[in-house]
């Protein structure tokens, strides 16, 4: 078996030429790959937490900034969750309500 490193953006395109590839979820969604067709999908659990994207401020003193809090509140909605699921075709989950203790 030969393993070849590729730029993440090339992994989905390589599928016609390789036996298998590890494809990041955003690349997979752009290539119309479906999680249910994958041979393996990482499980989301407490160990996944470091890989969750987050909304951050430049310094900790800004974390209570009212404008920033409004942005967070506007983002963390059911409408955004539905859009994430639609755009990423089920390969990404809205994490703000996810129970990482599973």
C-alpha cells in the first residue's frame, strides 16, 4: 500500500485515482460527497471539542462586549443550524447546543 500526502483541496478530486482518501467535511460538501456514503466518519464526542470552531474576541476584556454578544446570539439560532446542515450536507453540526459528554 502506498500513502501519498495531498493538499486538502485535492483529496476529493483524487477519488477517481485512489482506493481511498481522507476528505475534510467542507471539501466533501463542495464535492457533493455524502457522509452516509463514506467508509468511515469520525464520531463526535468529548474528544472532538478541541476541533469545534468558535467565535472569539481579540482579547478577553472584549468577551462581554454587547455588540459581540448580539452577533453570537444572532448566529446561534435554529435558522443558522438548518443552514449549516443544508450547506454542509450533514457533514457539519452546529455545536453550540451539542452535548459533548456523549
